[in-house]
C-alpha cells in the first residue's frame, strides 16, 4: 500500500443519524423506498434506524416497521442503534445483522443523551453486547464526543480510551469514534489516533465525522494517513445528534465518494445511485441538503 489505501469501507448512517435530527417526519413508506435505493448502491452496511425510546427520538419511532419492510440485499449488513435490552429485543424482532451500542467519552453528554452516568452505562451495554453476540450479531460500539463536547469542551484521549477499553472488554467487534459536534481539526485527530492506534488494531477503528465546521474531509484525509479505512457517512450530509446542540449532519457520503473515486480509491458504491438517493430525500424533506458535490452534480446535470 502506498500513502493512501486502495479501498475504503463506508457505513451509510443517513437513515439513522440523518433522519434522527430532521424536524420533518418522513413517512415509513418513503424511508423504506429510500433504504431500498441505498441497498442497491453497493454500500456494505446501512444503519437503517434506531431502537431508542420513541419519546426521545420520535422521528425514528417506526424503526420496527422499517426493519420489517425493507428489502434486504445479500452482502449488505443492516444494523440499528440499540441503547439497552428493551431496544435489543425490539431490534431483533424487526431484524438486524448488527447492533450499534453507544455512549460518550464525556460525562455530561452521556447523561444528556442516555440519561445515565458513564459508570452506570457499562453494565447496560455489557448485557446488550453479550446477548447480541450470543445470537451472532455484529456489534459496533460508538463512542461520542471523542474530541469536543458541547458541555465540557475539549476531551482528552485518555477519557476516550477508558470507554473504548470497556466496550472492547465487553465484546464489541469494532469501535466508531464520533466527532459528534463536528468541530475537530486534523491536529486533534492526530493526537487521538496517536494514542488509539498504539492500543487497538487499525481495522477495529471506524471514524464518524460530523461536518459542522466543514473539517470532515480534512479529518478523513488525516485518518487515512494513519491507515484508517472505515468511515461512517450520511447521504447528502443529513443529520446530527438531537442531544448535541449545534451539531450539523454527518459528512456527506456523496462528498466522500467524490474524494475517494477522484483519488482512485475504491468504495464499491455507485455514485449515480447515491446521487439519486440524496435528491429523493431532499425532495421529501423540502430542503437543500448540505453535500457540496451534490450541488455541483445537479449543476453539471443542468448544463448537459
Ligand atoms: P430512560 O428514560 O432513562 O429509560 O431512557 P428507562 O430505562 O428508565 O425506562 C423508562 C421507560 O422507557 C420504561 O417504560 C422502558 O420500558 C422504556 P415504562 O416501564 O416506564 O413504561 N424504554 C424503552 N422503550 C422503547 N425503546 C427503548 C426503551 N428503553 C426504555 N429502547 C434511553 C434511557 C437510553 C432509552 C433514552 O435516554 C433514549 O432513548 N436515548 C436515546 C437518545 C438518542 O437516540 N440520541 C441520539 C443517538 S446517539 C448519536 O447520535 C451519536 C452517534 O451518532 C455518534 C456520534 O455522532 O458521536 C451514535
Ligand atoms: Mg453521529
């Protein structure tokens, strides 16, 4: 391998991280049609919804129906966010290949987001992880606020490591490290990865960037220079965390594809299908999505 990898793996989180922060409720039928489009794109994993408390995230209160109605393509892992045993039971009924558990490196964000201290969260997630593994589900452990917290400011790498160690000891297959509020710059990524990658293998680490300050692509490049090849992203750049004030959407899958394909790095994803999927949701939401390359793709199309 040269300086850059030959291929990267993208997890599409738009149906979960994207829609959880949209004010407008998208109908179940539209979500299903949209996820079915994404399933045809060649993406290897889709986080299709979230089995959190419906009062906390009403946008995704139809997770069960979505899980039951989507057409599952062979080779695609369908995962969902799961906060506790109740969520896992519902998710297993609806059908999942993977469970994504989540907690934060910062105490205040953890409490605002899941109503528990960090220490009280470990046993809850530990049970979810072990029950999910018993039925052969892939389990990803999200760690939020790994760089900055909306309540506590800068977070030290040691705080991130503490949570990652617990999640790995509990049996997660991999870790997704979240720039939840999208404020990190590449030197913060370097400071974290310098520590993280001395402890864990590269292939266990996924980076999850939100793009509030437009730094996500720079942070992805920095992560790739460390050998990281797994990223989460959201069609059109939808999204944000409802319990992280000011957080914008995830880095747009469309922008990652522009970057990777332009650099000759394979993703296995069809840009045209992703483009159509972004326009589909843009129309349903009635607003322009933030993806930069999407804007230009539309402009280029109009010129032809
Ligand atoms: P709680 O109120 O502390 O829950 O909420 P509880 O365990 O005390 O239970 C209270 C009631 O809720 C009980 O019902 C439970 O059965 C019910 P009752 O007995 O009173 O009738 N309940 C549930 N019902 C349905 N589904 C469930 C469930 N759990 C309990 N799963 C809880 C705790 C974790 C549930 C709540 O705080 C919650 O749902 N939080 C979710 C917040 C959220 O979704 N945030 C956004 C996702 S995280 C994110 O976006 C970051 C990420 O993208 C990475 C990054 O960007 O950094 C992943
Ligand atoms: Mg997120």
